[in-house]
């Protein structure tokens, strides 16, 4: 019995040592490959600008919003939002045109006072624009 146990142990020990050596040798190479790939990824931050055609309007008058995008593709959906009742509400939806531009036209403002607008796509949003309706 002793001899067969000793023989098995003698066979298993080199196999275990070899497996550990192979794992240890492969781990730094795998880490280096992953680390190198992570460095080569370029992330372009998206941005949206917005410009109203007028900042002061009379009641019932329309305003057009235009702007440019960066980091978005032509055809991506943009939402024009208005701050109303303590939350942002979608007013109109348009798509980004070729050349990274957009235009949202014929937006009538419903009441006198100040109105806040922004353009949004996912987590990217334009600065807020305030319009005065007289």
C-alpha cells in the first residue's frame, strides 16, 4: 500500500507544479494584452448646443431652436424639453441631420413669463435657454 500511495504522489506532484507554472506564466501576458487594449480605446464626449431664434417674444409668437451636436450620429433622436410644473416635458422630437446640425421650428409659447428649454439625447443635454414671453 505504501508504495502505491508514494507512486501516485510522485506522479501528481510534478503535474500540479507544471499546471501552476503554466498559469503563472500566462497570467501576466493576459493582463498585458488586456491593459494594452484598454489604452487604445478613444472615447469622444457628446455635446449639444442650442440657440433660439429670439429670446424675447410676444404671446402666440413662434420660436425656432437650432444647434450643433458633437459625438452623435446623423439620425440620432433629439428631444426639445420645456421646464413645466417642476419637471422637464418633451415638446418636440427631431433627428440629427448630416453635418451634425438640427433645427426645431414652429414652437409656440403658451403663456406670458419666462420659459426654460433644453435639447437632450440620452444623458447628453444642451445648456438651458431662458425665453421671455411678453
